[in-house]
C-alpha cells in the first residue's frame, strides 16, 4: 500500500491537492523538480488507484482538474506531516549524502 503514495512525486501531488483541485500546470509549478512526464505518470497512477479524480470540463480549450478522493482524507494529516518533515530534513539529508559520498567513493 505504501507504494501507492510512497514514490517521490505521488505524496507531493497529494499534499498539493490537499488545498483543493488543481490543473496540471498548477501542479507542475508547485512541485519543484518534477518533469511533465513524471507528473503525468504520477497522476495516472493515483487516478488508477482511486486516490484522485480527473475532471475534464468542455471549455475551449478543454480544462482538466485533479482533486483528491475520500480515500485520501484518511491519510491527509500523516501525509502533510511527512511533507513538512521532508522540507525541514532535506538540507540535512543532502549534507549527509555528500559527506558519505566523500568518505566512501565508489
């Protein structure tokens, strides 16, 4: 079950959608470092697993919005806490990796 939300981008998508429905470009701008391809794959996977919905509006040009489902509501609080921890711990993790790589060249 953790694989459903545990990849690098899915959890960030779910946290971003926690503030309400978003369009693809809004998600792309909000999630630092995600490529269009990886965002597309993450959105498809989350939709396939029933964690988000994709709604197409018949505007010209068509407008597509993504939103979380009720399944995500049960895990929203832990996801947001994990996201906050990742933002705080990110610099320390990068520094630890760099120190490790210097000590242990492959």
